């Protein structure tokens, strides 16, 4: 029997196996940030265990950072302390850190691929569930808890039970205005938020083959929202082209050697998956969520389903939506384009393309938050900032921002926010805030109109 | 980590499905750099209203419910990988969470902190939930050694699964770091052979 992409990478990283128990899996790259690492550093210090392979760790500051005036000292004492701890821990342990203001700083899942740190065939972890993003390169990448962060610090390994394999295939051609975000929101709306639990998911079919790396990252990013530990897409020419000549990518002859290896990774034709789902690209439309988990999604033209389940009703009550209602014409005062799902250059190009020559609606506060310093620079260099400025949008500095509202970027209580992020949980974007997940195109159109519109009617 | 063998306790019902990590501990409380104090803010936005007043409708605030076992709806712990969720539940005093389904990362995080995520059948969960809601004095026994949960008064019980390695860790109070550090030589040999 053939092997899957996942099997090939996993099996080549198993150091040892405990009888009747988990396996010891070797981790190639460990990414860290300020929120989930301090307790792990403390743990090691308390037990007098040194960091085992500091040169396989890369750190960034992202969750808790301000998106304005980054050159000034951070006002919030707790946030400042957390960032100072990160700097100190990295300095004490010889770990590379791209701190606030550094040209490579950014959201961990945006900056690492951009620097060529993320490569096919690797095992990668981070104390953050959206580490699944890196699977877009054909890597095994997944989020871990802080105890596991400490384990990787101590041994560069984790004790894990091999997950089952799942494949989601989407074939066909996407309709106009349907973006990678819509593809993944559609899949989650069909499969539910726990269909992937216990599985690692591979996305296959021509829709993903024809997608850019940015689009593939958007898709893999949200694998965790259907419960899967990670998502992955077979590496191909698009992948190699993206990695080539990036800062930490293998260079010259080394790169060619790596490519030859990477080409052996895709799942064999006779590989068998534990679970398979297939969708048709033609069925996918621009999507919106109406509830408080990412599985509660509908096509923009559909109405909110009717369901008697008490948790479902509680969710609609929180959102102040009626079962059976349409979201078209729903007034919206906040729009957020950002987060590790949709804050790459391509996302801002899509938004700028729509916004160009139009004006933001007066009632809307629209925040555009690039995923990294490099994306921010690109936005300025490509002239997108000028388009945003002219249309009345606010381009902020990079970070997680309103995706989880740990910093000052909070959506006020009771307000709706059309957001390109990945989670619409109660209070996710600020206490009492109501999140509607959508693509950057739908978000941009909402900001222009001040309400949700049927985008499919506005594309020429 | 404390050793875990058998627990007999009353339980607190939380009849909500898809309880996510943002509800267990809202993001604005993640700024600490140690593991202490998260228990005070567990389910913060359900326990207190926006003005900080106690929400008396919420089961954790209802003095008739006590105990170190939380009984929750399906798909508990979905969302973020933040271990702060497990620290908050442990900090509040929970030792066992019972649900019909747990999110993967949460399950691992809970086990790494001596908190048992105990998965039961949907049928057993609904009996358990109803029994505790109607009779808060009901005692529940969780026997890790024999992998069994029982509702004492009704004499109903159900077996549960747990990874044998994790079970040994819980019973003896060890954690994965001890194990992995003991494998250093093997890990070095693995690294050398890959170069
Ligand atoms: S952007 Fe949002 S989802 Fe992504 S890492 Fe930051 S907080 Fe997490």
C-alpha cells in the first residue's frame, strides 16, 4: 500500500515508540511568541534543563503588540512585561527573535513562510493552533500547548500518537469572486467544527493545485476550525517557486537537491486515507458566518438555517440574528482585514483592487492590518497604501490585532465586525463583539457599502 | 504534577455545546507570564456581566452546585491551543471534565496538567447532566485505575478510554519532559543519522 504525504513525513521523524503508547516525534522547527512561551521557559529554569537546540527555534512578537506607534514604549504594563520577558528569554537562551519593529517581525504564521523558514517535508510546531497554516508547503505543522513547548525546548521532540488521515478533494473551477477563504469556510460549514478531530487533513484536487501559496495558507490555516490538528497540501512547482531565494531557504545546488527530495513527498496514487470527502468547486460561493463558531456559515445569498438545538439558539441570540433571515443589507460598522488567515500581500491586492476609486462608507471603521513588516512594506511599495488612504481606510502596523483583541484593537460591545480572521467565538474581537467571518473581497465591499451586499452582483 | 487515582465528588453542570477556549479564558487575561491566577477568570464573561456583576443564572455561580467535576456539552475545548484554558480550570479547582467529545489540543493540555478529560457516550452524558441538574447532591465517582465513571445513587456506570501511557503518567504524577529528557542519547543518534 502506498503512503500519504503525511505518512512519509511523519515516519521519517519518528525517533522511538513506546509500547502501547505514543511515539517520540522529532521536530525540525519550533516557532514561539510572547503569549504561550513564558511559562515553558520558567518550567525549564525551575527544573534546570537547558534549551536543547536553540538554533531550531525562531521567535516573534505578535499577539500582544500595538498596531500604532510601534516605535513608542508599550503603554499597557502587562503587555510590555510579556514582550520584555520574551526578549530576555530569547537572549538568555540564544534564540533568534524578530521583535517589534524588526524588518522581519510579524504574525508567526506570516513571517516564517515569508522568510523561507517553512519548507516541505519538515515537522514544525508552535504554541498556537493556527500553526496548521505552514502545512500549505507540504509540512507537518501543528499547534501545541505550553507543556509541549517546554518538551520541545528540552528535547526537540514530542510524545504523540499518530493521528488518522483525512483527505478533502475539491475539483473544478471556482466561480468569480470565490476566494480561498470561501473554499475553507464552505468546507467547514459542510463538515462541522469537529469532523476533523483526531485527523490530519490533506487538501487535494485542482482547486488547490491552481491556488497560490497565499491561498493555500489561508485554507490550511483554518483546518483547526474543523477540529483537525493540521492541514497540508502536496508541494509542487508553485511551492518551490515561492520558497526559492527566500532568506532562509536552501540556496543554489542545495536548493536543487532539496527540490528533488520534495518531489518525492506527495501522496502515492494508491495511498489510502481513513476518511475522504469530495466537493465540487462550482457549488462554492462567497461565504459568511452568522453564528459563534466557524462551522456556522452560509453562502452570502442564503438565509440563516432554522434549528431548535439550544446551543444553536443561544448562538443566534448572541449575534442578535433571526433564524431564516438573510444577511444581505445588514448594516455593519466595523471591518477588519488582517490575521494569519488573510493578511498577506495577495489579500491586500484583492481588497485594493475592489476599493480603488471608491469611498469607504461613513459609518464604517475599517482596519487593515498587515501580517508582517514585509507585507506592510510591500503594500506601500506597490502603491496600495495610496489607494487605501484615498478611500478612507486605515492601514495599521503588523500584528494579530483585532483577531483576538489582546491589544487595544477591540470591537465595541454589540457591534458587528465583518472580519477576515478565523474565529467568530463570543467576545473574540472584544467583549460582547459580534464577528462575521468573510473573505477580504467581501470585507472590502462591506466597508464601501456600510452593509453586507451580494458581492456576486457587483463583479464585472 | 499531583497524582490522580480516584475521585468522589459532586459535579457542576454546564449544558452548553462547543465551549471554546475563548469562553474558558478570554484573551484579555492571557498577559500573565506565570500559570497562577487564571482560575479567578475561568468562564469570566459567563460568570460576570459586562459591568462586573455576578450572573446568577450561570451554573458556576449557583451555590447549589459544588465539586471538582465539570459536566459539559459536546465538543468541549475547541479553538485555541492555549494551555491557559487548562490552567484556568485547574486553578478554579476542577479535576475532571466530562463531555461526549473533546477537542484534540485541549485534551492533551488537560492531561499535561493533571486534569482528566473524560469522554462518555452522548447517552450517559445526558443522564449525568440531567441527574446533576435535578439533584445537585448526587455524588459521582471517577475511578481512573479501572477506567470507570459512576453515578453512585443510581448505580449506573460507564467505562472510559484513556491512552495507557497517559494513564500511567496521571497515576504516578510524571510528565513527558522527564521521559523525553531520558531519551537524549537516542535523539542525538537520530539527529546524527539525518545529517
Ligand atoms: S492572527 Fe489571530 S489566529 Fe492568527 S496567530 Fe494571531 S491571534 Fe492567532
